[in-house]
C-alpha cells in the first residue's frame, strides 16, 4: 500500500505505533517525530517548534530537509507538524497557580497555531506530570483535556526514562514513584477539531490533595515497568483480561504489612488473592460471574495446599464471594487494608473484532465476562459505565481503613476512532473522595503490533496500562 502520510517504510512505521517507548535521548525523540509526521514529497516543509532546544531542532530538521518556524506571526499557513517541548518549563514550576497561568499562555499559542496547520496534520506536546511537596498535579491530563477543545486528541505515548530516579521532593517518606516518565501527547487538526467547548477551570486538581502522613512499607514503585508473566495456566486462560500476579505482588508489598487484608471487588481469576496469600497477607474479594468466582476460589485453595509449597505453604485467610461489587456489605469481610483491582474496560470485549471472537470461540474460551446485566462490561453508554464504576469505588472507599490505599489498573480507550480517556476520567472523578498519587505504568512488551492506519494517519497500539493509586484521607 502506498504511504501517503510520511516518508517511512512499513518496517520503520511499526515500532512507532507502540504507545510507550524507552527514552534514549532527545536526538532520537525529535528525529523520529519529525520523520513520522512530515510528508515525503517536498523538501523544506514548515515545522513549528516551541521549546528550549531550538538549535538542536534546527540542525536535525536541516538534515531531514525540513524548515523550522518558531513564531506563529511569521508562520506560513501550511505547517506540517508542530512540536511543543514543555518539559523544562513545566518541571520548573513550583506552585499549582503557576501551572494555571502557564497553561493559559500555551493555550493561546496553540489557538494561534491552529489556522496555520494543514488539515489532518499533527500537533505534539511533550511534558511531565508535576509532584509538588506531596501533592500530585496531573498537568499532562489537564493540558490534554483542555487542548482537545481546540484540536482532536488522538493519542498519548509514555516515554520511560532509565530509572530509578530521585525523589522529586528530596524526601523519602511519602509514597511516590520515581517519576521517570513524561507524556507525549498527540492531537490532530481534523473535521472534529473544536467541536467541543474548551474546558475552563481545572477539574484535575481542584482540592487540596496533599498526601497524608507516611506510608509505603516496601520498595518504591517504579514509574514504569515491564513484566514478563509466565504463560497462563488452563483455568486462567479462560478469562479474557487477567493482570499478572507480579504486578499485584509489587503493590501489595508496598502498601500492606504481612497479615493484613487485601481486597479486590472484581476478582476475575483471583490474581489479587493469589498474590496476597503468597505474600503472607489475606486475600478477599467479590466477583459477579459464578464461573470466574469458582476459578478464583479454586486457585486460592491450591495456593494454601501444603503439597504445593514443600517449604512453607501460605497460611493466610481468603474468601471470594460471588456477588455484585455494588452490593458488598460492611459485615461481609474483615477491615480492608488495601484494595487492588482492575475493572472491565467498558464494553470493549463486546467490541472486539470478529477474528478475535472466532479464535477464542474455537478454543472454547469466554469472549466476555458474562451476559449479566449487572456486569459493568455490558454497559454500552460511556457516561453510564463511568458513573456505575465510580459508585463501586466510592462504596469501597467507605470500607477501606482511613489513611490506606487503593490501586486501579486501567487504560485509556479508543473506540470507533474516538478517544475516551478512561484512566484520566477515573483519576479526576475519584478525587472527590480520595487523594490521587503519582501513577505508574505497566508497559506491555509481549503483544504484536498491528499496523493500524498504515500509510494514511497515525493510530497507536495501546500497550501501557495505568496503575492509579489513591489514598483514603483520615
Ligand atoms: C478486568 S477483569 C478482572 C481480572 C482480574 N484482575 C484477574 O487478574 O483475573 C474484570 C472483572 O470484573 C467482573 N465484574 C464485572 N461487573 C461486576 C460487578 N458488577 N461486580 C463484580 N464483578 C464484576 C467481571 O466478571 C471480570 O471478571
């Protein structure tokens, strides 16, 4: 197929589609983006740049036969690509108020740029999140949401820097990740741009969200990590979306002491409880599907069998009730010290392509979680789905011990060409009741990349999952 979008071969195109990457320096970062987002035909195409590394960019652009423009006033009208590198400026902000005024400046720059960018070409913004004196400010989400009132938000990539990084406060008593990531946000000028109003105000951190007192019992969580889960066993493969036990183990060890109670309201195959038991904690939970609740219970029974652990079998308590997570009663379980869970990703399993459905069907595997109306994965309207999920988590927050933590593994969703920032929406909504802490990314490295949009436009393969952690205030 002819490539009408850029100058790359399909071999070069594919690796760019992975939604996270190992950051190997600005040289590669700039060059890859310039090459990906500009046409092949003409030389000297205009590219807009804002950022501290103008010289660097001019040199790379000259090598790629592109022309760099840095002022919107003198800009030609057919800008092919705009790159805004805000990393240094954002990192230098020291108060939430500074962010709000900075954001306004960036927004007016972007509004000026809009008429000058060619239709269906891209704007890319690089920035980190902010963590100021124990308060996490998800400024990348905030900017993405605001700019999507001007351009269409198409994608985000996560750049993973070599870790471990330093604690940004120079203190070690707050739970935090090592902050070794930044966001690469992509927007497109297209027929949908500007269709929705520009959000005013700032919903992402409107309250005083400072983390309360010290916690964190184990090693700090890295801000991005790759896990190599062992092949799934027969009863685990039956479930369409399981997370690896290594992930749960890392979080359980960070947020609980041995002997404490770990909970998952949507247990699936029981990964949370199995990891909790193996780590010397107790594992509790609910699961709507009787089929999966049974598998989860069986896996827990297997874990505490002495013959499976010749040295010392886990001696923890466990209980998984087949139940709707919205119906959990205070008396159903002992006090909860930590919750780790992953919800259905809206109704995406019901949306999977015919090929996926046929393959799983031929192997006798479940296509979705259940046909049950109470299954949140069967709600088709996004807002209704989010509202229901929020009510599950608010209910659970009431059952969690004060000062304790909840981690939700989730990802942003692309459906029929539209973006639904599911992870960001949860991060924002749950702040009505809980304190949001820095996110970490489970970066998947074991899925093959699909050439979506090849030759026409850019669509990434979403291989990063958010691990959102919240603290319950005292
Ligand atoms: C992403 S999966 C969880 C996978 C699990 N973490 C694992 O590793 O196996 C989401 C689960 O939520 C369950 N679920 C959906 N709606 C529910 C509800 N209302 N109450 C309880 N569980 C529900 C589904 O049956 C499904 O097993």
